[in-house]
C-alpha cells in the first residue's frame, strides 16, 4: 500500500469557491472575516511532509490563538495548490519552489511569503534489469516525472550532474502516484517522484527495484500568497506556522503524530517517521532562497521557454517580507 494515499474526494475549484462563499464581511485591512469576527483564511496545500507545519497547526488548533478561521484543502500537488491560489479559490498556498518561479515568470500575481522547509534526499527510481546505475546511463531512456513540479527540476539537476539535458532523454509526464506503476509495466525506464512514493515503487517492483541517490538539489517548500490574500490574515497564519515549527523542533515525536492525524490517512505513520527527520523545517526568508529562485528561473526560461524577467531583482519583486517580518522579525534576513 502506498504511504501516500490519493484522496478520493479532493476539493475541486467549484467546491473551493463555495468555501469562499461562506465567508462574510471584511476585516480592517480589507481581508475576509468569518461570522464570529475571526479572520477567515483559505489555504490550499498538498499532502507531503514539506508542509508539515500546516498539519501540526491544524491538528493542535494553533490557528485559534491567532484569531484565524483557517479553511484548509489538500490537493494532489503543490502545482494544483498554486493554481487554486492564482484562480482566487484560495488566498494562500503551500507549493514547491519551481511552480512559484514559473508563475512569477508568467507575470502572475504570486508572492512568496515564507520558506517552510528544505529537503535534499532525492532518488532516481529504476529497475535492476534496465542497467541504470548512474545518471549518465539515462541517455536515450524514458523517464517519468510529474512535470511542472519541483520534481522536474530535480531531474534536470540529476541529468546536469552527468553532463546531460532533458533533450538526451524522453520525459514522460506522470502524476506522482503513477510513476511506480509505470516502472512496473515498463512504460518508463526510470522515474523521479515525491519521496512519499519511494516505498510504493519498492513494493511494486519487488526484487527488480533499484535506485540512484541524489543530494544535489535542495527543494524548498514555500508559502505563497495570491491576489485574494491580505497582510493581516497572512501574518496571523504565519504566526501560527512559526509556533507549529517550534513544536516540530521541541517535540518531534508528538509533532509527527499530529502530522499523521492532520493528514487524515494521506501520510502513513511509517513514512512520516522515516522521512520527517530528512526535512529541515523553518519559517524564513533568506538571500539563499532568492539565489535558488533566481537559478531556477534561469533554467525555466532556457528549458521551458518561459517568458518574463529571470533576473534577481525581478524575482525579489515576488517575495513579500512584510507579513513574516511582522510575525517573526528575526526570520527575515533578505534585504
């Protein structure tokens, strides 16, 4: 059984719109207010450990201390969460670094308001009978990835480490939960997916399972704000997430139980126990983050022919430090 179970009733755009329709009134800063006077915030996320702080905040009711009425919806990927934000169905979203960069290059109204975690334990998944023991051996092979996510950028870094590019392989667009099955059927020769599906591939392939580890790319999980977000509501959410991050550090075991409970079956306990220690959690905005966003923007323009300005100053314009500076001033080191 996959440690990352697809939710059968993921909220679609129309349902998200209905959630927004339940909000009434306006707060002092132009944001939304719920019927009891709390600030109502809609947050789209996906079921992966990079956004563990959201699960902790939800399970331990940390929103309430900030007078926030948080409406959380989990979608299949961070890319889907970003689309909900850009479409106005959610005010905030938990997304990977690459989707945020591509939205910025496309001129969309998206602002990075915090980095929530970092992760670098990537693996190229393959089969023993394909003879792929290094990234250079991928040349001429089919590789399955969920395109448009930071997994695609991870593949580009793997290829680059061997002097290859995406032109040297056939990239097959697969949903994250389809990579293992595609490998088992032989539809692809290798694949890269979210770490929550590593064990699913091992189970599907059995004795044919093989992997090539890669630590040359640190993925960053981001909290982004869209056109419907307001500073006061975003700041209140960040205060709750700062508290959740503190609880993750102070009581890792208890916080992991909260993550499992908050994910409501989408994240299995064994997976959370094994992989949560591989994430570095924090709520910050740093020059290193902007460096990475700039590097990814340059890659996206070259590899995906995206428009927009990939310069550092242009990317800096898509980072809003005000909400986090109000929630936790020491967490902002980006000028």
